[in-house]
C-alpha cells in the first residue's frame, strides 16, 4: 500500500515560535493533500485541502495566515504553524491522494504530529 | 451540514466477544462511508469503505453495514482480540463535497484478556 510519511512525530516549542510539519508521499505522486487537526478525545477536523502547485483551500474558521500550507511538489506538503500559542497544541495529521484514487475517496494517512506549545 | 456521531464513546469487552460499533449521520446524501482504526498517538488505517450503493463490506473478522435511509452504519467485529484495542472512527463523504471526510468522534475499544 501507499506510504505517507509525516515528520516530526512530536515537537515541543515555545510560545511565539513557528513550527513546520512535513508530509511526504513516499511511493506515489500526491496531487492532493489534506491537513487535519485532532483535539484530545475529539474527532478529526479538516483544516485545509491543498492541490499541488496551487493555493490551499481552507475550511471555515481556519486562519490561513496562522496555518501556512505549501504543496510545491507532488510528493511534499508542509504545514507551518506561525507564532504558535498553547491553544495550537494538538495532534495534526495529513493525508495524501491522487485524482484516480480521490474519485474513490481513498486517502492515505500519515502517522501524525503531536505539537505541544509551552 | 453533515454531522457524524458514534456510540458508545468507549467500550471494554473480554477477549472472544463479538461486538458492534455504531455510527450515525444526519445527511443521507452520502457518496460513501469509511471505517478507520487509530492506535494511540498514531495516524489512521482504513478498514472498510462502503459505497452508497452497497449495503455491507467484509474483511476478515470485520463487517460493516450501511443503511442510508436511517442514517446508520455499524461495524461488527467477530471474536475480538486484545490486538483489536484501538479507537475506531467512521467518516462520511457527501456527494458533491470533493472527497471531504466528515469524521465521527470515535469509539475507544479495549479488549481485555
């Protein structure tokens, strides 16, 4: 099956710093990547959808200047949490797909990144 | 707006029992519905995907059913094992929403020896 690598798996940072999370599709070219956020004991909430080479589409209520998403290549998307604050602490998960699989609603998920902002 | 609910939120059963996890959705205009497994601090593993035209899907000890008219899906796990302990999430994709998954809140399952 397709592999999606997410890095880092865990990051602890000071309030006010920026954190970058990488999502890579290792054995396929991902035309579309999704970023989700998961609060403790809550479900996953879609933050944004990014298509390679174009601007990400953010869900309602997600600050695009706060959560910068770049999808510059078919194998890499990055999420940067800018000026992180304790309320940004959460579990962030990416998923990747390509057009043919997306039509069948098949997404491959990364292992997630646990962000803790002190 | 689609809302997905899972009951119960947590479940503990002894090894060997058969069990059913429930998923309800408010908007029946779904394209498909998936069941995922999530281990603590990990990503998601897709277990079963049911298209809107299907009523059930089976994979090994797992069987998922879909009843669009009542807005319900169930995940049946036969002969549960300690390795089945995880959080199970269902997610619906509505027609015309470009593969956006709406997740339920999950059922945390613990299978004891």
